[in-house]
């Protein structure tokens, strides 16, 4: 008799899992509705879009690497030059369209007067994309 009671209690226990079949049915119906109606939607404002070429725009990103050594010597892309030659090359670079980037590598021990003179030549020549190049500062790992 005790065996029968145990079975009744076990059969009467509620199920713990959720029935997700109705949820899946509703989601599939909504998906079908969106798939059918999406192509039917039209824009309210008519726009005549411009035509674009499929060619890739080729941009030359030229740059000039100007190095100023500790002794004041100048190097244009690795080639040594004088202040007069620098003025001529900066004038030519300032007339280019688009202008090249002007990267200035100055030795940490070079006199500021020399760097200021080089910058003044670049500005007078009309160069607008001038930048200083430096090494990142090393941090102590203590």
C-alpha cells in the first residue's frame, strides 16, 4: 500500500520545463511577415542619386623626412643638403598639390636656433603639414 502512495505523488508533480513550441510558431509567423513586406516598402521621397565611378581613387601620400643632426647638418630623405638647397626644395614642395607631409627629425642635442630656422623656412615656403618626429619615452618598470 505504501508503494501506491509513492507513485501517486510522483505522477502528480508539476512539470518544470517550459513549452516553447507556441513561441517558435509566433516568431516564424513574424519572420514570414517581415520577409514578405520588406520588398514592398517604398521610399516616400523620390531622389535622383548621382552616378559614381567604380575606379579606386589613387592618392599619393608623399612625405619629406628632414633630419637635423647634433652638429646642425641637414638631410632631406637621407640626402645631405645646405640651407640654400633646403629653401629651394621647400619652395618646390610648397607649390605641389597636394603638399607632402614634412616630418622633422631633430637630434635631442641640436640647438633650438637651428630647428627654428628650418621651421621658418618651411613656413615661408607655404608648407602646412609639418610635424615633429620623436621616439616614445621609455618608462621604468619598477
